[in-house]
């Protein structure tokens, strides 16, 4: 472990996990790194270490996000940690302390700097690319790709994502276009994710519980399977009844039958307010 990482650890109120240490060591050795880890696992600590390195060495660092709201949030977080003198914000319509050693910005701003030959790139040693999975986004993905391709070779990238499913493939591409790049994948989810389905007034687990953790994460709850089997039979019967009644009405009127029959029970919608109230009673808020 290098001196800068050891110093950084003393400033934290918690111990680093092995994947965080591994990613930070890659950055301290001068390599880029792709960190793929679940939400809430602490991958942003790796990005903050990149900022720590830049400050300690008298360089500049950019913290980029694909959305302005995320940039605003990260700016407030960093100001509370480092103070307003060291942190800037550039989001197109907002400019705060743009000459600061650490500047939070949207990826569009970085792209424009690169194409304009801005002096802001001088002294830049690290770029943190948060939510880098937006590379797959139809509108924003091209901007991320251009930034990755056109940053100077001397700049190390800390790419952070919670949802990169093809981390090895993506990391290989980063290594091809950026040089030495390490891939750090953490699959353990520190905050368990439980999935439920609201069926009428019943809130059911999506997956069945099992002593085998691998089986329980992939086996759909039998109660749900039973419900949907019964529902499908009811739907088919209802459509048949509607068609028969429609033909009868059409024959009596000389028309072509009824169109757009009333909804069957499978098409009923659950009001969002009712769903939230049900989750609240089950003590399951906040929820996605």
C-alpha cells in the first residue's frame, strides 16, 4: 500500500473493503481503473481517492457525471469535505469557482473543453467518470465515449458503475484506448435487495425462500406462478365470452360486433397511492 492511500485511509471514519483497496492501489500505481460494484457498496470512495491524489500532488482532477442533478449533488458533498475554495462546479448553466483544483461537471462540459483546446486541461491528472454505464445510453453515451477517447494519455480514469454487466469486455476496451487499466468487480451487496410483487391487495415475494441461496435467488415464488396460471385461464375465457357476446350483439344489430370490451381483471391497475400505503404498512419504504 502506497503512502497516499495510507494517508487517505486515516481520514476515513470506516475501514476500506478489499475491492476499494485494490482499485485505489491501481490508481496510485498510475493505472486507470474500472470499478463495477452494487449501489451502496462505496465505489465512490475510489473516485474520492483519485481527487485526494490530485490535491496531494498539486494537480487538477475532474469529477464527471452524465446528469446535471448528479453533478450538483456531488458538488455539495465535496464542498462539505474539502471546503468551497478547492471545489468548482461547471454544468453549462452554472459556473462556480471554475479554476479550482477539483471541478465537478457534466461529461458534455469535459467534451467541449477537449474540442476547444481549453487550458483547463493543463495539469489534469485524474478524471472520475461516475455512472459510466451511461455509455450505453443512446443520447449521452456518445459524449462519454468521446471523452474517454480524447483525454490526454497522461490522465488516469476512475470509471465507476453499478450496472456494468459486461465489465470484462468494457475494461478490455478501456485498456485498448487508454492503456493500462485494471478491472475491479465487487458482487457482494452490502444493502440486501428484496423484490416483491403486488397482486391485488397481496404483497408477495418475487422469489421463493430456500436454504440454498443460489436457488432462492432464481426460483420464482410458486404462489405467483399459480396466480398467473389461473389469471391466464380466466383471461382466455373472458376474451372468448366477450367475442361470443359481441357476435350476438352484432348479429342482432347487423353490425360487426363490439370493439374494446371492458377490461378484464388482469388489466386492472393499482393506484400508486395505494401501493405506497401498502408498502408503508409493511415497513418497506423507501423502495424502488
